């Protein structure tokens, strides 16, 4: 891969890669027929290792030595179990939010109606039945404004299905259906608002401050300054907590200067900003936040961002499930992550 592609993959400037090459010998080892230098798999593996060491607080020199020790320059290929980045099409997955597209539902006669044809998410029969039961129950409890049942069903969904499945297959479809219901009937908004409050509480309970967190520097989760739908960020934070990843979450949209102060003071390993609605995003926000902060990764998350307008150092994460996997990979790599999760 050429330097520009590797820089885009890592979320750094091409000049940073050239500096690492010049000072620490972490440059490309391959050449094309035209003698243009190209990064091979072992080169990229070294850079990924160096970046993870930087995100954990190592100095640049220490991180470079660590990367070279793990994957020596003599290596023509990555180790037997390579810690290499996923293919580029997986780095920027072409997904949309799964719950809004793969599971279309509506509310009728006081319960959620789930399709059973090709537009139903493929699942094992028992899992699909369990998800359907939880979604129907949550809808009925919400319409009855039965807060005890709503709380119980939310906790059951998160505990038995995991945060991401509970969010994409139970919670968000019901929220979407209830919102469509009251907008079409011009009544019933209180049902959606009530459910949203209890979803927030359930996700907050599922996001403990992990004393056994695998990362020392947190991931900062926030919303674009004009975005008001922060529940997906709480779902992301809870899903990361399941994987023992420490986050700092700002559910209230912060003004730009306050957000910059938060980033500067907390020194996060990565910043992830959520935007649901087009038109509320400022792609230049990342450029302003990134000034003077080289040891931080930048991610835009949600359908409100326009990929073509984002700086090259900002990675777009459309889908929450893919976002969790990608953030874990950036911090730890596949081999490290899988071994830690099995402990």
C-alpha cells in the first residue's frame, strides 16, 4: 500500500509516517516496478503495534522499539497469527444502522408487529422467537406506561441478548415504531418519551466504570454539537463496557469549545462523535479538535456524517456493531482482544 493509503487507514497524516520512517526505521520495505515504495503486511503490522503503544501512553521512541521488537525488520510477513488491519473495505464498512433497515416494524393494536419474510433478520429460530417476545412485550408495556414491566424487559433483553442485539433487535425498533405511531396519529408522544427515559437508565446501568478495564486512556464518546439523539452513544458505551473498554461519555451535546476542553483535559485514546441527522454536523470540527493532539484517533459515527466531507484522518463508523469491533481492534488488535476476552 502507498503511504497515503496507510496514513488514511491509521488515521494519521502522511508526514507522520515519513517521520516515523526517518527517525525509527518504520517505513515501507517493498517497491513496485517503478521503484515506488510500498507498505507490506509486516510494515502495517509494525505500525499498528506502534500506534496501540502510543494510545496506551508510551513515548514515540518506546512505541517504535516495541513495534520493531515484536515484528523485526527481517520479517517478510506478519507472525503466524498476524495482528494486521482488516481489508480497507472493512475499515470503512458500507453499513447503515441495522435496526432502522433490517428489522422493519410497526405498532398495531398495542403491540409490535414483526415481519417474518425476507426482511426479517436471519436468526436461529429460538433466538428470533426470544427477540420477538421481548420486542412485543416492551411495546405493550410502553403503551400501557407500565414502568416496572418496561424496566424488567429492558434488563432481560440486555442481560440475555447482550447490549448490541438488545439495541438493534428490540430497543431501537420499538422506539422507531412508537415514534412513527404518534407522528401519524398526532398523539402518544408521551409513550416514546417515557420509553426513551427508561432505555437511558437501563443503558447507564449496563455501563459500569470498569476497574478491570483493558485500556488506561479512555475513549471519549459524544455527540455533534447540534445532535439531540444521544441514546445510540449510550448503547455504544454499554457495548464497549461489555468488552472491558473504558469510556468517557457526554450524553449532552457539548459546545465546540467545551468539547475541545474535555478532549484536552482527558487525553483520550480516541474520540467518537455521533450524529443521527444530516445537517447538524460540521466536518471541520475534527480539524479544530485535533490541533496539537497527535496521539488520538478520530471517528465519526452515525448516518448524519457525510463521508466525502470528513478529513482523511477521521474514520467513519456507520454501524454500532462494526464500531465496537473496529474500536477494539484499534486499541488491542485481533489477537490481543480475543485472548483477553476469553479470560
